[in-house]
C-alpha cells in the first residue's frame, strides 16, 4: 500500500498552528464547570453574527440540525414543498422529509453545479414554502437571481460548505431569510466535533430556533412545542471563537491555492474547471474538477500518494432513500452527469504551493499517457 503523502485535508496542521492559543482556552473552559450553552456559545453567536452581517445567530448541534430547525422555524411542515438541488449531501434533502414535507428537486447549472435560478422559479407552486439553494463546494449560488425569480418565497441558504464566501459584496449567510452552517471538522471553520449555526436577520425566526434547540422550551421543563436536543456545546464554541479570527485569512489562502490549481490544470485535456462568476468570492471547501476517466484517475493518483474524493457519487434522487419521490434516471441530467465525473483534489489552508504543483503534475501525467 502506498502511503498518502498529500491528504485531502490536513486538520492537524491547523491545530499545530493554533495550539498555543487553544490550550489555555481549553483549560479555562474546563475550569468553568459550565459545558453546555452558556457564555462561550453566547460569545461565539455574537461574533458570528457580526462577521456575517446579520442580526442573530443560533448555535446548534450540527449542520444537519441547523437545516432542520431553520426549515421548521420558517414554517415548513407536512404537505409543504421545499425546492432544492439533487446534487448535494443527503442532509439537504433528508431534513425536508423528516418534517413530512416534500423535496422538489430542480437541475443544476452545468457551469457551476449550483441550483439554476430559472429552474427553481419554474418549480414553485402554491405548495412551495421555501427555496433552499446549496452553496456547493463553497461556490456561492446566485441567491439574488433566485430571489428575483420567486418574490415572496423565503430562501434558506444551505451554507454548510461556504462560510467566508461572498456574493455581490455580502457574506454568504446574509443573503436569504436564513442560513444554515456546519462546523464539521473538515469545514472552512471546523470544530473539534460536530456543531452548526443558524443565521438570520429575523428575530422571530431566531427566537423559534432557540426554543426548538432545547426541546421547544423557553422555560426549562415547560415546553411550548415538541422540539429537539440540539445545542452547540461550549468547548466547540471556544474553538470556533478562536478560529473565526483567522477565517478570512484561511479563505484567502485557499483562493490563492485554487488559482494556482486552475492555472496549472486549465490546459490539461480531460479536466474541466467549474466556473467562478465574477460577482462572487468563493470560500472553497473543496477544489472540485470534472474529470474524464475518473475511475482510472483516482487509483493513479492514489498510487502517487495523492488523496482524492468524490462529492457526490450519486444525485440524491437516485439513491434508495428517495426512490419514493418518483424521480428516475434522466430527471435531472446535469446533476446526474456531474455525479459521474466530479473529483475533489487536496485543499486546505496550510497546504504548500509545492503540493499543489505535485498534484497538478500527476494529473497532467495521467492524461498525457
């Protein structure tokens, strides 16, 4: 077995860079004796709201819970439709089903793999409660165009992969009625476990989300509705507060690495690059290309000690869990085609320029054979 010399992500590199700042903060937190919610979570919520340019942030247990609770706070329930993309992580769709609503999938744009504003508008009916675009791989979806095409329908941004990105000069997460973020360790702003965040300018939505995260109760033991146990714990909030100070620098660094990738891979026949619209600044969670002969390229790269991954190998509507929706092969051709050729290459802020050069050289060697 060949050792992995260039991993997809190197999370330990970031810890090493912040160790001197993190360790004293851990000791202070542990000595406090208050480990669930409390001051560290409140502090991070304030800092995140200021960073994103929104009025309110609510910390929850995971990115999936952020989507679930935000959708419910927007009134999604049994019999409602939520328009979204089939080319995403399954959580984007399964939270809709868990609320007994129906995911209405629409195809993606071939150039960006984000939801097509025109297709989203065509899918809206009297049953549509929310439209939920996904900022895939950290590339912001055109929320402005979607909003213009569907006036009066709330937009929930699935921003799990895109914190730090910008669209038309505004931070991702401040563009719709609300947004959901994930702090899974591999994300641009990653915790040391799970965590999530709901961002909004709507005080009522924020109040509902705060209530739902603690079993639907404003006062302990007196629930007003059936809620969830979904709380961002103080340890993760402590980590996130420290890391948030560095997020813009990390995002800038990954943009620079992606620019190098794009320059080196642009001439390589067999590799197609996703478009970067002029009015957005991506916060790359993954650097993803479209690769011919992908199933041959992956083992070749592995043989060179270079990791890669497929996000996502199947469009959601073609997975067994969603077969009952009635979509079949050919329903969303762009999403289905993307599932057959996307490939994510190594990317993290501490990655060296030389490592990018090595990955690109290996890809070029494969296609030059």
